[in-house]
C-alpha cells in the first residue's frame, strides 16, 4: 500500500486491507516495512523520532484485537521506541488468537542517500527469530536484511517454514529505466536465491507510491516464491494490492530431499565467514 504522513490514517487503512485479505481466505497477513508512516528515513530529522512507539503498544494492541477477531496472523513492521534515545526498526508478530508472540529487530541497518536509517535505528540485538504461529513457523527479516544470505540461512536453520520480508525500497526518479530494471531484478533475484538455497517459501512485501517530494518512487513488485524460486505471485510496481497466495508447506520436505543442500553443508569449513574480510 501507499502511505501518508498521518499515522492514524495509515493504521486504519491497514486494518481495512487486513479485513479484505481475511475475506479472501488469508491466514497470515504481512504488512510492509514501517507501514504506519511515510518512509521518513529519506532525511535526517529529529522530529521523526516522535513517530516511534513502544512494542507492545498502541498499534500492536489494535492489531492484536483484529487478529483475534479475524483469526489471522499479522506481521506488523513498526518504529520502536525501546527507551529514551534507543530506537529500532522492529516487526511484531501477532498470532491468530491475538497473542503477541514477540518481535524481531532489524539487524542490518543501511546508510545510503535517501535511506539514512543509521540516524534513527540501533541495530537489532535479539538475533534472528522464528515464531510458531497457528498456521506455520515463520521467520521475519526486514528490508536491508534481504541482501544477506547469512540472515536467511540462520533463520531457516532455526526452523522457519516461510521467510517474510517487510520492505520499503524504491527508485530515485532521476534514474534511467535500465538502472531501475537492473536494481529491481537484483532485489528479486537475491531473495529468490534464498528460497532455493534454503528450500523455503519467500514472501516479500514492498510499499508503492511517490515519497520524498516525488524524488523517490517505491517500486512495489511484491512477490511470493516457492522453495525452488518459482514466482507464485508478482505484484505491480505502482498499484495498491491485497492478494492471497496459497503456500504448500509440504513442498519444503520434498525439495530438500531432492536438492539436499542442507545435508551437504560443510559446517566444519565455514569459520572464515565470521571475518569482515579475508586479507590473507
């Protein structure tokens, strides 16, 4: 969905779309990154810290009641105020009976033009997480995390059956179409590779619309990929959409049996991965 500067408006809009998804038969509903606001990290502005809230807090309370009413799992990406001066980019998971299952704090924090997240967010300190919901054991990673195979691998090894990526990523409107296409294809390809390497479904949910005074167009393109990387759903670049895609969790076992990447991992040889760079 697209967002406005009004938090209450965005939350209300999300509630309407969750109801629509539930009517279509959704069991797990994933909202985009920082869905209650504009993507405020396009500038460094101390006023934006006022957008943050506690987790659990007002937004999770509202969504918890909704999850219970509709019997759906809700994955909600929020700006967390942990303590005075400590803020995180955090996703809360609410089970289908309204229970707050916990939170994941974004581990990889970017700092790029129009993505000044290090100004706002402390890196996550909860580690990688899985959540045992009514319908599946899910893993949640957030936006910039999606470029890191290590994050997908660890979360999958912790038992995640589906990896969800709430996201806010787009194009600078000054870019040419070839650059736009190349960037989007890289973004989709890296995540589909996580599906293949780990034998799990991937669900990536991105926002749409122009922000930063029209200088940034969020590219949408949300998608669902199966454990062999095949697209089960692909969203448009500019339309708001509520889509339900059926996932067959048994596919993971079948794929992992025939493509036994986890069986053949040489865990005794992977210590160098913990180094920043291998100089010698």
